[in-house]
């Protein structure tokens, strides 16, 4: 399982559903828990994607 350290702050992380990249998130702080989230339905996955999409994106 991939884990993100402080060295990755400011970089991007792909959001993958069913083996396809569906969104990209900027890492704004250390992530202490595992990044893999298992959902039980497509509806739950889409809700998670919408929630991530409203997070302000970092602009270089």
C-alpha cells in the first residue's frame, strides 16, 4: 500500500476507481493513514470523488 510522507507535500496523488484515474488531488499535508479506500458501490465512489473535487486545487 502506498503511503505519502511529508516529502510528497505539494505533489499530486491520483484517485483511481476500477483501475482508472478519475481525479487528481494535491497533497497539502502529511497523510498518516493508508491511502487505499475501499467502497462498496459506484454511488459511494462517485460521492467520494465529488467530495475530493471541491477541495481547492494548488496552483503553481
